[in-house]
């Protein structure tokens, strides 16, 4: 999807979490998220346990990982 196809809803920010065991992959996800004005990376996790621990007390709108590509609650 090209940038001109992105539709931003004013005031809407999706909280995102990235999960990957490779720091380079997390860096790439963080870089891409930073280019989309309505996405905010709130947590980087190196494994599923770290992600589960975070989600016990926090919520996200979008979870990104290489295994399932995209999961939204």
C-alpha cells in the first residue's frame, strides 16, 4: 500500500506492540511504524513471555510478529 492510500482518522492513534527475537527485525518494525502518523509503538518484546507479561496489565490495538504477521484484538 502506498502512502497516498493511507487514510488517517483525526485523533485516532493505534497502540502497537512488536514481538520478535531478532533486534534487527524489531528495529525495522519500529522504523516503519514511525512513518505512519496514526501508529504508536508502545512496546518491543523479544519473546512471547515478555509480550504476555506486558499484556496482563496493558492493552494494544495492533500486535505485530513474524509468525502470524498481524493480529488485532
